[in-house]
C-alpha cells in the first residue's frame, strides 16, 4: 500500500517492501535525480526558473566511505541552523555522490517534525548528516517510522537553497544561469547540454591537448 497526496507518494520501509521497491524501480534513480546530467569529466544539475535555468557545473564523487564522510562533515559545517535542515543536507549529499544505490526517506520525530535521511538500498546503510540533532533513542523512533520519500518540491526540482549549500560545500563548482528553459522533458534537446556533450566528446578525443 502507498499513502500520500497527488503524485508524491511514500512507502513504509520494511525489509519486504524495500525489496519489492527495488524490484519495481530496477535501481532507477528517484525523480529528483533527473535534474542531474552526467558528462565524462563533470556533471550539471539544473533548476528551471520562469524562463531561464539556474545551473551548477561540478564534479560528483565516487560513492566511497571516505567521500561520504568528507561530504557529511562539509555539509554539517556549512548547513544553516534551520529546523528542517535535514532536507537540504540529504538531497545535497545525494546530488554529490555518483551512485543509484541511495534512496531518500522521511520519518517523524517526537514533536511531529519531518526528518530526512538516505539509505543504501543494497546494504541498508543509513546516511544522515543531521543525525547529531537527536539522541540515539529518538533516532531509533524516527528511523522506525521511515517511508521512502523523494523531494516533493515543484516536480522534484532542486530548491534554490540546495544550490546555495552546494556552492559552499564545493567552492570549485561553477554556478551560472542560461537564457533557456530546461526541463526534465526537454533536457535531451537542450542547446546547453548539446554544447557540453560536444565539448566533452572533443576533450575525450584529445582535441584540447
């Protein structure tokens, strides 16, 4: 059974349902990850606006324990002190890791506030940059109420605050805006991405030395 409203649905996290979910999804990424385009040497995450598109060009990291630890520490250091800081923290963490193994979940704390974290759907490992906000017994309750839940913003697109945090976590990342409205549906025909694919192809073939 699923519950929720509109297109945003959540699924109770039990071992059986988690296995079923993996089978149904065939390890496909969640909807909010469709806003990332991976090239050979870099990635671009985009955020459609009214008539333009906000973009960040950056390098995603391999999904290793060392990189996970590094990113979580950086996110904790840069994260604004907000009651819902688990939202930007886990989605930014997911954006930075090059893997389809991670799925985002949501649970409720004792005051009824929503808390998000990531889980490796192969190993069951939890990744939670804002876990230090809660004592162990509270986390146990939160994780026990967990449901699979992607980012429920406008069609799953990244929020502006996610991009702000990404810039702080990775100072080398390049944020820019293009005079083109790029969406999940038209991204394959995007002028920007066609140009980037062309440059990537030339670089892979040694044209730039």
